[in-house]
C-alpha cells in the first residue's frame, strides 16, 4: 500500500507525507494531535522516526484530518 496526495510520487514511508502535510498545514503538531484524538508524544515519535508504526485507527484519524488517503495497488498475477 502507498499513501499519497493525488499527483505526488509514492513516499518511502507513511511518516514522510505525514510530516510534509503537518508542515504545510496552518496547525501545530499539538493541535493536529488534539483534533485527531492522538497522543502528541505518539505523533512526534512517529514523525521523528523513533516509533516505527502507528495503529491503523490512529493513522486513519491523522490521515483524514490532513486530507491524506491510503491507496492499495492491485497486483497483477504473473503467468
């Protein structure tokens, strides 16, 4: 699965588009965390590479708040 805004190339990790979307928003990390009902420490650790992953429900709330979507590319079976 890849996460991207329409028109962007696929990121290397989910943290990259999250960081750039937070930077591009007019909101602080603290405010985004509060609006998304996510612990600020969890968000900071993930964005800074200290935490390797997020629970799916946490990622979903953050991505929705920031206007991000996760897209799944269908794999074509090899013959």
